[in-house]
């Protein structure tokens, strides 16, 4: 068995199992050992009932003295049992597991393990797992890996495959020189692999994870540096002088650019007419005015005889950019031929679009990743722009830039990342920051509340809808997860329809078909839907100025940057907007985190405070949506490791052939 061998070399994995592993991107033996756990289950000793703590996953030993009961609640069957210790009651609840009524025997001692919540004066465990004392003793004080799974793939399948590989390949080739490992206190590769999958202790896990994360960041930085070096060798073959069209537009706009926008526009203009190709990131908070600068750059390209293209991550956002550009054209008499290219267009519509792009008839093309398909051939592409850069990644950006001979590249991101980290993450780009909001932007009013405020929140939404406005309600899940008591989109929307019968409520989530998602978002944009219950699918790509309320359920389940991105969906119009962060968590850290959002609407301040709060101990904390997706590393939690990896890449970059790493850029 070799690292590049097919996964079918592993005993017990045939064609069918291999196809299931392939869904998770696992094809080779190396892919198996590099498929790291997303977390670990720690089986600690059972605690007495007086040591139970809210929000903690704990185990208790208890006798079942009464037969569990089963009641039906809507589409759920809820099995309930109550156990006691020294007059302290603990209720156990399971969803859709009625068989437990007969499985749990009266008079028998069990170990129950689950998340503890408080219901009134008593404690409750939602969906606890149960073990015999002997079974639990086998697991006690061990850390069991929990792997990210896809349909058909079980934790047991992955764990078994990893164990087999490690038994068949007892030693893996070290990828770093000893000098580098000593300087940055990095574990040996074999130790790291073994303890990232099957840690002997928490301390060993921390040491192993540091090594893997460092390696991942190191390889990434080396790749980005290589791209920058190659880019800097390319002379500007698309020199673009200032054009009168942009000056006329700026003079006619009903608002003046902020000083920050003016500064960034000058940087873009200087790049376009400089000796080297532009490779620039515009980083600006939601609503800071990045899009108008992108439009000015596209008009400059057209005025100099080049085509310009802009790629957005969703069809809705692409359509909004296209409509915004066409509105400027009609309102101010601008001269250009723009077209929209998205995946949902018919074959005939696409064919016509391809012809106009190839012939050069289309000056400006706005679309989704459909723009980078092989069939799309530009006549004279001089400028490519990607919006919400983090949604694409370096490789897609590279493919996009290869659509022309050597076009200028401009990327935009509303994900606030502290400048020190942005310089590393976007190392191949020059960075421009718009750190000023337009004067006409009304600050959003925020509040952090617990579930007892929900009736008041519903009344407030009802009042805003009566005034002609709209609202979003964000839930962290698509469907009920029986192991966690979290609000979910489908059931929540039904509940809200009953609570607000006179209001049109709809739901939206990422598992819906693109056409269905577009239809709902467009209907919301037309105010045919007043309240949209959604997952974070609306985080990017929907602009409804009439929406004035954003309510986030289970706010503690999201990263701060993600919550700030979600909040950016409101406050886009002329009316006062509001954001309600609802959380029932009693944890001090959660309250502290949410209070940062409560007090500030500044994305860069929030990102920087989040960085301070999330220390190295937060091994598998809340992932930040929108940041570059590393396998294990997190640019916030692991900021110090990222900086060290960058420093190492400066000195040891020539050794960057770390073949075992597979980074999805």
C-alpha cells in the first residue's frame, strides 16, 4: 500500500464504499490520512447531579426507576424518562426513538451522556446517549475522533480506514527539516498524524494539531508568494488612461464619494495606467461602497477599448449588479453594451451571449462562475473583477484571469479581516481598505436578548411589516437535528405562519434547487414575501433596501464575522433598521462575544475583537463563514500560527514541496 494507491487498496473498501468516500473528496490512501476529525468526543467520568452545569456535555450514572413514556408532538414522538439523585431531578428526552420505552429496563443502572439544559428549576438532557457501566468504562478518559461526514459515510467507516492505513504504513516521510521544526516547536510528522486522529491526551492533540495547521498555512503562504512573484513579472499590456465617462458619472451621481472611496479609486486608476498589471483587493465593510468603484473600473476598461468582466458568487447577486449597472446607464446616458451570463439561462440564451462575448459586441459581462466555463471566449478582456472573493478561492480567480491575455485583476471582499492577517491571506494582492461609511447610511440598532423576548420580537416584526417593511429570520439549520435543540428553517417557518397568519412567510435554504432559491429571493425583493426564514444562504447575494429587521435565532452558533455579514442584509435603504440577536446560552463567553456586536457596527473592529477573544485553546470553536476554508486551520483562532508560518515561508520557502498537503484553495 502506497500513499498514492487507490482507497480500494484498503481492506473492506470496494466499489460501492469507494464511491461513498469519493463524495467526501477521498480517493487515495493519502486522502484518508489527511481527512482530519472536525472534533473529538471526550468521555469523562460521570458526575453527581449537584455538579451538573448548563451548556456542558456531561455524563451521569442513574437507575431507571420508572418506565419511559412516549408522547406525540406534531411530527415527533418524544420519549421521556426522569432520574433522580438526592432530590435533584434530571429529565431525559429523545426525539423519534419510541423503542427506548422497552430498551431501558427498570431497576438497571445506566450511564447517560448528553448536553445539559435547564427547564425551569430542573435539569434536562436532550437526546442523551446511554451505556452500560462496563461499556462506558471502556470509553472513559479516551478522545474519540468525530469526522466530517457526507451521505452514506459513517464515522466508523472513516475511523476504520484510517487505522488500517496507519497499520500498513507505520512511518510517513517527514516533510519539514529538523531545523525548522525545532525553531517553531513543531512535532514530528508521524506523531502529528497519529495524534490528530487518535490522540492519547488533550496535550498531545494540541501539539499534533499545531504541527498540521502550521504545515497547512506554510504551504498556502508559499503558493501565494509564488503567484505574486509570477504576477509581478508581467508587464501591463492593457494600459488604461482615465476616461471622461467616469468623470461625467461621478459629477452626476446624487452623492459624493467618501474620502476613503476617492483614495481607493485613485489607487485603482494608478494601477490601470501603471507599468505592472493590477492585482488588487478592495476590502470594505458591507455598504461601504465597493460596487460603484467596480463599475467605474469597468467603464474605464470599456473607454480604453477593452472588455471588462465581473463575477459574483450567486445568480441573485450577479443579477443585482447587472441591474444596478443598467440603471446607471439609463439614468445618466452612459454608452456601453453589457450582458448577464448565469447558469439558469437557456441554452439558446447562453449561445447568443457567447457569440456577443467572442465577437467583442459585449463590452461588459456580469455573471456567476458561468463566466469561467471553457465555452466562454473573450475578444479583448482587459479587466476581471470578482465580488465576495472568499467565495471563489485562488484557483478560480486564476482561471478567470486566464480568460484574457493578461488582464488586470480586482477582487472585492466584505469579510472584515484585521489588516495584519489580510496581508498574509491575500499575499498576492495589493490591499485597499474602505474604512469609511457613506454619510447617508443610518446605523443599525442592535439588541441581544434571550428566548423570553421572542413574543416581543414577533410583535416588532409585525409592526414593521404593517409599516410596509420586511424582515429576515435566520436559523442555523435546515432540518431538525435530534441531537441539538436548535431552531430550524422548515419547522420555524411553519410556526411563524401560525404566529403571524396575516403575513406572507417563506423559507430559504442551501439545499433547495438554484431556480427555487432565485424565485423566492426575487419574490422577497418584490415584497411578495414579507418575512423570509433562512439559513446563512442569504449572507451574500441579496439586496432588499425595504428589509428593516434581521432576527438571528441561536446567535451563539455563529462566528462574529458571520453575524456581522448577516446583519449587513438590513440597513440598505432609507429607513431605520434593526438587528435582534437571540440566544438562550448562559455562558459568559457567549454573552461577551455577542455584546461586541451589540455595541458596534464596524466590521473591522468586530473582527479584531473576535481575534482577541478566540484564543489558541478554542481548538474547534465556531467556524468563521466566508474566510478561506483551510482543512484544520482557522485564521482567527490560529492567527499566531499563521504569522509564524508566514515568517517560516520567507526563510524556508524553497523547501515548499510539501507533497502530502492537499489544500483546497
